[in-house]
C-alpha cells in the first residue's frame, strides 16, 4: 500500500538530504567566511525568508503583493521601539515578538478582508497591498522622536549574541521555512493555491471560499515576515522606515521574479545572490550595478517569465509528472454516488426572478419549481436568457430581484461557494478548468469541500463518486490522469469539468451545454449517466442544450425560454408539438420536430 | 480663500501628472510604473533646456519630445511582448523606471538641482496674493484636458483609439491597426508624463528619484477614474482637495497618504470609482 506513492517518497528523500546538507553548510560556513560576509548573509537569509512568502502569495497563488515589506517593518519596529523605549530584557524580547506578530496578523487580517473580498479584482488586491507600506511608512514618519522618524532607530540594546549565532539562527530559520513550505506547496492543500491562481471562479463553484484562503495565507505570510523583521532588527540593531516601504516591497518582487516565481528555491537563491553581490559591488560600481540589475530584471520579465530557476533545474515539474505516471499511476477509488432522499422540498424554487442590465431586461419574472429526480432541459434561441438563469440560480449576487431557494435554503446574496454548500454543482458553458493542474489534481480540488486536504502530504488514492469515475473512463481521461489540463483536447476539458462537478456530489446539477465538443458515443454515455443520476440517485438536473435530439432522449421535462420569459413548460411531447415553439425557432422547428 | 486656491492648484498639478498614466491604462489596460521615471526625464530635460538657454516653450516641447521618443522605444521593445501579461507589465515598467533613474544618476549625479522658475512672484486674486506659477498650472491642466478631449473626440486617431478601448478584437477585425494605436498611446502617455515632469520642476527641484513619490498618487487617481478625463478631473478635485484639507488642518504627514487611503476605500465601496459607468 505504501509503495503506491513511492515517487513522492523519493522526492521527500531528496528533500531531506538537501535540507541536511544545507544545515551542515550553514553550520560550518562561519568558520570559513569573513566577518563582513557573515554579516551580509544574516541579512540576506532574513530577506530570503520574506521573499519566500512573496513567492507563495504571488508565484503560487497569483496575488501580486507589494506589501510584504510592511510586515517585515512591523516586526522590525516592534523590536526597535520596545528595546529603545523599555530597554532590553528577556521578558521585553518576548513581549516584542508577541507584539510584532500580533500586530502583523491583525493588520494582515484587515488588509486581507479589504483586498480579497468576494468579487474583488486581482488588480484591486495589488492596489491595497501597495497602499499598506505607504501607510506604515507615513505612520513611522509621523512618530517623531518616538519612532525616530525618517532616520529610524539605532544603537538600542539587543540580544547578546555573537555574529555566528545570528548566522546560525537566521540560516536555520530560512532552511526550516523553505523545507516546510516545500512540503506544503506539494501537498494536496498546496495545489489549492495553484487552482486559485489558475481559475478563481472555478474554485468558488467547487465550494472553496477563495477569500478565506487568501486571507489566511496573507496572515501566515505576515507572521513569517514579521519574525524575519524582528530578527533583523535584533541582529543588526537598526531599523529605518525604508524597511517597511513600498520600494523594498517591490524589490522583494524583483528578487522573486529573477529567481523564478513559483519555485521556492529560485527566490531564495535569487535573494541571497542579489543581496550578497549588491553589498560587494555597489561599493565599486555604485550606480552601474543597480542599472545592470534593472536591465536584467526587465529582460527576465519580458523574455523569461519563469525566472532563472528553470535554467538550473534539471527536472521540471512536467518531467516529474511523467515519472510518476510510469512508476505508479494514482489509483481511483470508486465510491457509490450519493442517493438523495425524495424530500417534500423542491430542489429549485424560483419566485419572480428578474435580471436586467440597466434598461435591458434579460429575465422577467421567472417563477419555477423543480423537484428532485427531474431532468429538465432549458431550451430557447440564443439570447433567450438560459445561461443568465443558470447564473442566477448559482450565485446570489446575480439576480436583480426575486428569490431563489435551493433545497429549501434561500440563497439571498450568498456567493457561489455558499450556494455549493446548499447542493449546487455548476458546469460552465465554456470548458472551465485549471490549466496548470493535472487531471488528478483538478479532481482532487473538486473533492476538497468534502475531504479536508492534507497540508503535508498527497493522498495515495483519488476518491471519486461512481458517476464522475464513469465520465472519466468513458472519455479516456483515466489514461491521462497525470497530464496537465492545458494539454487536453477541448472535449476532454469539457468532460473533466463535468467530472469535477460530479465529484462535488451535488444534489442540484446545473449543466450549460455539457456535451459540446464530445463525440456522439461519449455524448450517449453522458446522457445515460445523467439519466441515472436523476432517476436512481434522485438528483435534480437542469441542462442547457442546443442539441435537441439529445434533449428529446433524456429529458423528463422541457422549459422553453424566449426573450427572458418562460413560454412553455411541459413534457418533451408537448414541446415538440407546440406551434409556439415552431414559431420561435422558425427554422429550428424542423430539428425539434424533425423526427416525429 | 487661499485654501480654495490651494485645492484648485493641487488638483491641477495632480491632473497634469496623472493624465499620461491614465491614457496608457485606458487604452492598453497596462499600468505604467515607469511613469515616475518619465516625470524625472521631463525634469532633467527642463534642466538641460534651461542651461542651454532655450525659451520656455522650447523647453516644454523638448520635454514632450524626449518623453515621446523614450515611449516609442520602450513600447516597441519592452511593453509590446507583455500585452497579455498586465501584471508582469507593472513589474517590467517598474524595472524600466529603475533603469531611467540610474542612467540619470550616472549622467547627472545624484545631487538635487534647482531649476529657476520661468515665472516667479505672486498675483492678486480674489483679494489674496497667490503664487503665479501655481495658477498657470491650472491653465496648463485645462489645456492638456482640452487637447486630449479634442484628440480623442475629433480626430481619426481618437476614433480608432476609442474603438480599441471598447473592443480591441473587434477593432482589429475592422482593420484598425491596434498595435499602432498602442504604440502612439504609450508614447503619448510617456510624453505627457515628461511634460508633467517639466511643469512641476519649478515647484520642487530636480533629482533622480523626483518622480517616484508622484507615481503612487497618480496611480491611485487613475484607479478611481476609469477611462474618462472628466472623472479624472473630479477625482483630482475631491481627493486632492481632501489631501490639502488634511495637510492644512491635521498633519502634513497624514496628508501624504490621504489620496492613497481614500482611493483604496472608495474602490472597495464602489469599484467603478468616479466613473459613471
């Protein structure tokens, strides 16, 4: 059983070896290096720790942050201020770290809830992280003698540690931090970060509270940056507003970008390399060195967006995936799909739902009940409002008025991830997947709502409900489990998204053209699966479909939308024979009644 | 009375500084973090122009031309490959700002240099005596706003630019050379930044980092303004006014962060900011 994930174990083994070697290196280095370099490296280690948090936020999760310097500054100033004004003692040192971390967490919580509210654009998040260091530096400036204003604080008493000891402390801090973040980003929980970077809205519709994840991440990053700042101030016995400033925050980004975002090791090496070489070269080539760095930085961003790391890494992530594939394919663990009880409550209940953009009315007064076990097809010409209706059912912020009840729960203004908790599963019209994740990883993201993912490990099995597993097998995706989604065909992406939605085990399934791009064979299998889900498992399935043959085969009920109104609601036969539908579809009427 | 003039002239200065950033953001959806660098370029153009004894108009024209030239080069070689990566464009243009700043430092040294103002002294207005140069900047802001509105509303290029703003794919399909529109937009934005640098030089002084403090405020103003020159004017008046009031009645240091904080809060409550749509 254990060997089923032996590649991951191998990977772990080399990680342990690398970590042990790094610790030995840091252990002996002070005996071989001169005092100046030791001193420079202490600073570089702490900067690299902050750069690591920038990599987690930006490289992995896609949050471009200018603000990590502010947390570094908060940690540094809590040491500087307390040691300057209250004197140094062990008790004060503990108070200072507690205050530093506490303030950093509180600030990160506030900033995070401001920057990452549901529906915030990525740019807005960056704007807020840009404002943060400006506020922090202005507060320091306005502190007068208390904060030392623009000249900062220096020559306060601090720990009576030798340079070597600080070197070991900061070096070990960086190594352990790199070690644990490495484990974390490769765990199942870590792939959620990449999923957020790749496709935030898909995450929301898989029941993941993206804002919450981002806020937690920012708070943890703030803790690490504050500790690094605290150690910096204690070791160097100097603090200045620049360390909390926007320029330093941007410098951190440049180091991460040069080293290689999303690689962890790249940013660490990048920061160490640049900071050390800067401290030697800026003396000899004062402005030229900074100019060279600027030119390299621009070249890297334009020509090598992955940074320098891929040049030096022998095995790319891609290659690892292939290795894993050959050695031991991930096993799919089929579990029976949930059978929902036939309750008295309607699965979907819409009361007077309207949607308008300005004066343009897209949906007018839609009132509708759908029972569990029904397979309803929504048909109508383009622009009839079908997709808008699906959107209004799955996101509380979409409709202009009226109410939506899912399994008896009023969705109010709830965001999609809360609607998912009521039982919604939605497949988008365009294949909506995570390009950089493999098929297995994507499916696992879909299971995070039901199974809390591990922060340290990868599960050995992929648990999938029967229906999702059938879709995977029918479309050949079971042979592509370790393929990155970006390399799949359009039809396979469609199928993968459908499988992801089914893996959520929803009781209300909303499918916007689920079979577009599939072969007719695959379409038949999916038709059977959907029929079985509705009849046996008592799911409520709502389908937007243009292929009217498919609609005739599987639907238990057809609703015709036209210009934002329900014009017909009945059985397949009733709709096929309706004169009204023929007029609406005019040319299309042949295809709906063509075979009768 | 004098505080009202302070508000008006501060808003005008902010408008002049932010206009170049806004046209680039509006058309290209790219935030030009080299904006500060272009302001500095304008400052040093003024320094050189004044030293070799050019008249005021030639100095301004030279600043505009220098900015335009650098804009052309940078758009072609750095910004164009980053169209599809707007967040990377922020970083790359920030790097360009560093390069501009360092080149200027190497050529001119890092010292602060003072350029004499072409117009000094005060004039009587509404019973108070007020810096003439600041009043002239209000006129300059009006001229820039008028010029841009005419350019966008009355010329063929303006029409094509508006088409690119609304729907670039469609515009391209209709035969509009959107690369050219982008090239000209970026260069014009850089030229306006450089012109702004020239205009603010007499108020402060010239040093290699003179543009950076302006960058954040300009950026925040553009964020709350959308793509309209009118809403930028309103944003400059409201937020610039708030800055003047906070600096005067509370604390100049708090005044320094007023625009950034208010803009961030405003975007939270109303993501469109001052824009109507």
